[in-house]
C-alpha cells in the first residue's frame, strides 16, 4: 500500500527525471518526507539540481532559459542604410527563389520527410495538416487575452506553399498571402485551387515598397517566416506592415545560441541554403508601440526547436 510520501516521490521522479525511482532513492526520500525533514518543494529542488536532470532535455532547456535571462544581450545590428537594406532583401529573395524551385515543402518545415525525393501523398497530407495548429493560435490568443480579432481581411507574410493559408481562408472573409518565392507561391495557388478556396489573393513580394501599399487589415499573421530574414529586414517589414494592422500575431526568435549580427559580415559571407536570424525582443516591442498597437501577450514558442523564440499578439486600442 502506498501513502502520500510514496506517491510524492514517485510522481516527482516521473515528472522531473522521467523515470520511476530506484529502490534506494525511493526509500531515502520517502523516509525524509515522513519524518518531516523534507517537503515537496525541497524534493523538487534536489531533483532539479541533480546531475541526472542536468543531462536531460529538461535540464538543457532550463540552462538555456537561464542563459536567456542572465547573459547580456547579443550584438545585433538592426538599423542600416537603404542600400544595405536593399542588398539584404535581394539576398533573401535569391535564397528563397532557389528553395522554392528545389525544396519548396522542406523549406517550410525542415523535416526530411518533406524533401522532394521523399514526398508522397501521405507526407503531403501530413504537411498540410500541420497548418491547422498554427492557425489555431488566433483563437488561443483571443481566449487568453479576451481580445477578439476582426474576421474581415488577414495579411499573411510568408505563405509558402499554402500550409496555413487555407486555414486562414476558413477564418477570414479575405486573405492576402505574401511570399518572396515564385515557386512556393505557385504551389500555394495550386493548393488553394485544388481545395476550391477562392477568397485568397496570393501576391509575389518583389519589393519592400509593396508592404507600404497594403490595405488596412484585421490581422497580420506570420509564423516561421521573419526568422529567415536578417534583423534589419525583419524590423523594416514590421515597420511597414504594423501601422496598417488592427491586430498582429507573429513569431520571431529574440535569440539563438551564439547569435550576433553584422550586415557587412553577412553580405560578405557565402550564401547558404537557409539562414536563421533573430530580432531582439525590445526592438519588436518598440515597433509594435510605434505602430500604435498594444502588446497583449508575448509567449515563448517551439518554432525554432530551442528556447529564445517568441510569439507576439498585439491589438489596436
């Protein structure tokens, strides 16, 4: 028969170390709890400080979170001259044009199952099914904050092959779907047409000036897109889009392990398959405020696979 001390030790081991307690550990901690020498908080602290937990996934996550909190911010260049900004935008466009022609689905979700050589009908269906989870963030943040988003026009930045776009189309009267990759945008058009969705306007984003011509919209939406643009480009995009947004729900990393950014160094480096970038949280919050929006929630997310990425929800008024 188990008592409260037995259950406490068993549950603490299971939730913190991910296993059942060994016989010696069980008896040791159980007896300390029964004697009053140890309580639940003390047991939790001991297990969290154990070398075993430090080697676990949970321990690595906590270490990364502690680093985010206590280490000084990285050096990230955000403000650059217009000519430098144009060169950065051209680099992004070249990169994503190549990806759209060679590995369009993998470029959206970097899982080998979605590489062209492996992509069968079942994998393609799974790929598109993942879009519902991203689109469902709208309702989640509305419920969490008590702030409803209008359902008229949504602007999606980085629609890719349409993984989330169709889900947004079901939630809004109209969607403007923007992407810099002609290949990805064509696949988005085909996907929408095959599903009989006719309230989406796919637009090729060939110039940053186009962002300033957007109509006023009920929601600006973007996940796993800003992070592939250098910090100056991310900031310029937010600066152009947010003034026209009644609400915004978007994601970008604030930090990545070892990340720092210099535009000159970036432009001098070889172009890789896919770049990952950050935009410091204070910069994002400042752009939200300059656009006249109020942050309602800022939530850590899973989109980069490591701590440091955040999803922002802001509304006007």
